[in-house]
């Protein structure tokens, strides 16, 4: 088969359809893994005798390596070939998934999840980047639209599939599912996806920055997680070490010629403000999706299958309305959506306070997740578009990647801190009364974060920043995890490019049940 030149492949050809299939399957593999892990947490804890802190690390080990390395993964694809790094990530992810499925102890599972996050960091940037690189410019929007739409189907199927697997064959199958899927991706991509790379990519990789970022996040996450058992000397030491490593990361990024995180981006007040909004709202989303599934299973007595399905309305709303929300944000400007969206989400979270021991799905759960889903529809599209509009066109890809990393880090820290702030630790997650009390406290905290995000947007975002006359929204070059900023319905996550009104998919951060 003749290999087409970069940017010439047409979507209507047989090879174009194969390329689309490979990227959809690859991203769906990570997406499915994310959407089902939260649903399985109570059963994993029961089978492996794990305490709450260990279950937190089941999520956070993956998020930690993914958030710390995802920008580096995009740079590796640029340098050595996007298909090559994508396939490496797929194989890596599958091997780690098999290790997760075979884990005899919670410690082995956590370690395997961290390794899985490395595979995700290699896989995630390449999926969308390959579409952008190989398809003809006239077909790119259609290809990305199909890719995100089919990814949305995976997001909707994930909770149902995860709940069915946990109730049936067992939680280990949520990881084993990745192995045959990865084998299919490798076969299709190897035969049909042309290689592409950035011929102008030069300079060294910012490995020191990536390592320092991961160590800083890891130390702070450990301190926040351990704080649930009391403020011991260990907590203070690791917390202080995390802050010092964070300061070292900033110092290194200032002096590195080609930094992983270009600090100059934050000279834009708008870019800084929108990332602060991202931190607030994604921390809240991650906290809600982490604890809601536990509340539904332990307190309300829902099965894993029903608990997973509880969040499907959010995915359906995102699929149905994200493109319209993107067009609305472009027409009226992002200030109103970025203000009203988080406030509407906060209202949905407060409605979740009705979910208790005698909760009904139809009268208690569905109204809450529907209101929250409507807020997310309003919020996500303008958030992505404003991030891109805040920087010059040439920085669009890295700006998107930085915003994605901010969302992942927010989810990581929220899952670590919320149980401690809510008074949940040890084996308390198995005690309905303790879970119920902590859930109510945590939902109030999450609602506060969402209100803070909305008020920050109202105070800092200009109403006309997305209008073409004032500041054309950049089309991302998709070098560094472009298009992966999305609400933690998983790692998957649908988001819309406000410039084009098209829906794209986001990580990970792993998921209708929270980040993976």
C-alpha cells in the first residue's frame, strides 16, 4: 500500500477509515478503562482488603504519571514519530492492564496503575495528533468529529459495561478487556496508519521538568492522602518536600531552553485565570465522581451496574448539546457560560445531598446529575476555546496540553484531599453512616469549588474574547495532548472547540465515574 504524504489522506478512502478506526479504538481503550474503575472501587476494596487510602491511590497512581508525563509524551511523538509512540503507548497500556488484572494485592495494583499511566501519557497525545497530521485539511474537522462522536459512544457504554463486569465475571475483567482491544489497535495502526513527525523538532527533552513535576505532585498527593489518618510528622515532611520540589520545578522551567511548561504563557492574565477556573471545576468534578459511586453502592444500596448507569445522562447531554454550546459561547462570548456553567453544576451537586439510604434513582439521582450535566455542557466548550484564545496561534497546542495537565492535577489532588477533609479514612468507606456523613461534607466542598470557579470567571474573563473580530480562536496544532481537556467523566470526556463548534474528546484523567 502506498503511503500518502502528510496532510493528504482523504476520509472517504478505505485507508482513511482504517486510520480513523485505529485512533478511535486507541483512545476508547483508555476511555473505557477510566469509566469503569470508579464503579469497581468498592468491590476492589472488598476483594483485596484495601483501606480507603489504597483505593485513592488506585486512581491517583494512574493520574500522577499521566499528568506528569503527558506533555513529554506529545514531544516524543513529534520527534520520533506519532504512530511509533502511539503504538508504544498502546502496548505499554495493555501490558500494564494485564498486570492490574492479575494483581494479588492492592500494592501491586497501585504500582501497575502507575505503569499504566505512563502508557496513557504515550498513547493519549498521539491519537488526535495523528488525525491532524495525516488527513487533508478539508477532512480534518469531519475526522475529528467522527472520532469524538464514536469516543462518546464508548463513554456512554463504559459505565454499563463496567457495572456488568463487576457484577458478573469480576472487577479484574475491566482491565483484561484492554488486552484484545490493544492487539486489534496494533494490527490496524501498523498496517494502515502512515507515520508522521515534526521535522523541525529540535533540542533536548525536558526530562528534569517532567520528573520534578511528577515528584512534586506525588509528594503532595501522598501527604494529602496520609492526612486522613492524622497530621503526623510524615505528612508534614512529605508535604514540605512536595512544595520544595514544586519550587524546583518552576526554577528549572524558567532556565530550560525548551521547557515542558512554558511559564511565559502565564503572562497572559486570561490564560492564568482560565486555568484557575479549570483547577476549581475539575477538582470538584473529580471529587463528585469519586465519592458519588461509593455513596450509591455503600449507602443507597445500588448495584455496581446501576451506579455506573447513574452518570450516563451527563454523557448523553454532552454528546447532544456540546456543539451547540460551543457555537453559543462563540456568539455571546465565554464570560456568561463560564460563570453560569459552574453555578449550575454547583446546584446539581447540592441536589446530590438528597441521595441517602432510601434514595430513588428517578427522584434523587437523575435530577441531580441532569442539572450538573447541563452545567457541564455550558462550561466545557467555552473553557477550551478561551484557553486557546488566550495565547498566540503558534502556542495553541501547548496551551491545550497545559490546560489538560491542570485538569489532571486538579483531579489528582481532589481525590487525595477530599476524603480527609470530609473525615473519611481507613475502613470507614465500608460503614454506611460514615460514608453518608463524609459524602455530604464533600459535596458542600465541591459546590464551593464550583462557585469559586464561576465567580473567578465572572471577575476575570472578558465577554468578547472569543469573537473573531477581537481575538481569533486558534486552531490547535495538537502536538501536546491537544483536545484532551474534558470533564472527568473519565478520562474520556467530551469537549468542544469553540472555534469550530466541533466536539472533541478528552484523559484521562481517566471516565462517567471519574478520572482513571
